[in-house]
C-alpha cells in the first residue's frame, strides 16, 4: 500500500493507493508539486509505503525476554 500526504493551506490531506499503484501515487506527488510551483498553497508533500502482505516481523512492540538486562551506558 502507498499513501500520499500533503497540506493544502492549513488542511492536512491524504490519498491511499493499492500496492500495485505506485505509478499513480508518484503521479499525484508530481501533480501536487506542479500545483505548488504554480502558486497554490500546498506543502509537506510526501509518500510512504507499507508492505503488509510481505511483512515477516511481528507488529507492535514485543516483550523482551526475561533474561534481558538493559542498562544505559554512561560515558
């Protein structure tokens, strides 16, 4: 999945795209940048992705093992 985030004026916006729609997501980013270049108040244009079907790790925060002994190293 891809997601494009941007701000129009002071309003945050976003649009989601399927995992097979990277081209469309990039085209939206380019269109937003062109609109900004033409003088529209658009900022913070960014795109991110998440590969849930291919994710091989646990989601969230895992509990450390009982023998884990974390100590802050001091200089």
